[in-house]
């Protein structure tokens, strides 16, 4: 019997409030949501920062006594997630505020989930690493206040972490994880180092590119019931609009934002682009570059990216994604050359005389030039990987079926292996 094709897609997103100074309105929003006991979640480097101070003051002014948890790990692990879960469970909170990058926001989502519906940690984790169970009901209110210009986590129902036992990233994906509100405040990004802005900006671009080029939603199999429809549904007409605009804005502002910390317009626009891309990929999904990136980040040896205040090896998420992207888009372009050319065009590529056969090189060439301009490493080889590592990287990638299955072109072990080899050097 032939499995019927999907005929519907869903668009979900958080409420968004954007503007200079909106962080100061978090107390008002907490009161509006009826929260009486709130956990504020951030990482140690932000403990004494202006954004956290503003959040704590605003909540106190609203008559609520916030409790600070500042032990989020940059690039969270299952261990750091469990620490936050234990804190949230013991605190009996009825609301959460996350201040920081995707690490803080994803940690808040996870703490909210397991404090609300206690379970063995792997119960909600994506299969095949975990059981991939659906969340049984609504969560407590969560407000996300991003301080980086990339993840779009304030709009998505996904939380990503390193599963240390497997040296690979995985995560939890369910619509109910999505924050109730994102407060998008350009003031919160002004002190970010240039490389952090560049890496997070490349995450924006890849979110947009991957969601726009993903397998169309109506080429997936229909779910067994409406509740089983995945968060990552494939490209669709509404996500496409957000993805194209995010790609246009990201390409326009990323260099300015990374190279000039005083360019407040550029940093504000990158923050907005991250939200746009989040709405797009939060419903359409990402595919192969993100699938490969999780192994790259999880198996890092000695590389430490400049501008990241960590005492351990780290390939930042945006870097681990974009170093694979040129090879991937050459691979996927034959599935829909016009779609690849269209998004390359809105990013500034000259596509006037480009043919379908040119699509992969046009888009990949555009990305390669941006990677060079912003001083990122020249491929995976420059962050410590060698051809002998490709087998392990491939093994770490193939369990990422949540994203790989919406690749517009099916990927096998041998395909992933070749893509890693092609990504060892970009130019």
C-alpha cells in the first residue's frame, strides 16, 4: 500500500517584540502572563552584564522576585542541561526568562520541559539517540531575550545539546518548546566580538538557505495523526517568505556587523534577520549542513575560535555549519537549480546569465567569498580535522535523521563521507 503524501503544513511562532530597550519590558510581560516565581537562565559570562541586570531590575520592579541560574554552558551538554533541570525542578517555578544566545534559550526550553513533565532524560530526546516522545501538554511561560545575532532560538521549538557519550549533538524538537515571547533588543548585541557576530550571522544565513532549499512539505509522507506532524516540515510557501528576507538581510549586513561594533544599524538588522530566519526554519527545518555540523562541533579536538571566552576546544555552531555549506549546496542544487539561484540572487549574486548547471557553484561561491571576507577558517582541515576523521564524522552525522530526512536530495553514508572530504578545504 502506498503511503499518502503530506497535504498540510503548520506555521507556529513566538510573539515577537522588537526595538531598542524592550528588555526593560520583561517585568510587564511576566506580570501579564501571571508568573509569580520566575527562573532567569543565563551563562556565567553574562552574570554581571547589562542585559541580565536590566532583566532582574525589571522583574523586581514588577513585584516578582527572580531567581538567577547562571551556569549555562556555551554549547550545552546533556550534563549541563541536567544541572538546569535539577535547579528548575527544585525551584518549583511557574515561569522562565532566558537571557543569552541559543545556549541559554535552549537550556531554558529543556529545563521548562523536564520540570513540568519529569522523565528520564532520553525520553524526549530525538530518535534514534533518544525515544523521541511527544511532549504530553503545554509548558510554563518562557520569555527569550537573545544577546547574539544568529540562532533564532527565540522562535523555534528545538533545543540542541552535545550528547557527550556519543560525542555528537542531538536535541529535542516539539512545538510546545517554543518560547511564548521573544524580546529582540539591539542594545543587547553591542559588545559582541566580531568573530562571534560572524559565526552567529552565518548561522542566520544557513538557516535561511537550508529552509528555503529543504524538501518541499508535500513530498513528505503524511503523519499518522495531526499531533505527529514534525516541527521540521520541509519548505513551504510561508516559510519561504521569511527565509528569503532573512537571506537578503543577512548577506547585506553580516560583514558590517562583524567588522564594526559601532554599526548599530547592522547589528540590529542581523538580530532581526535571525528572528526572520527562525520563523522560516522553525517550521520548514534545516537539513544537511546542520546535520553535519553536529558531528563537527561534537568531535572537536584542540581548536578554539577567537572571541569565545571558553577554556575548552570549541568550533562555534555557526562556524561548524557554514564550513560544510558550500559543498552541500553544490550537492543539492541539481534538485531545484532555480530555487538555489533565486536565494543566491537575493543575497547579491549576479544570476542574470546563470544556467541551471551553474546554480551550485553560484551559491557555493557566494558563501565561500563571505567566509573568506570574514576571516573564518578555510574548511574543516583548518579547525583540526583530517581525512582519517571522516569516518567518525560520518558516523556522528547519520543519526541526525530529524534534519537529514528533509534534505532535498537523499543522503547516504557515502554521500556524507564525500561531503566531509569536500569540506576539508573550501578554496
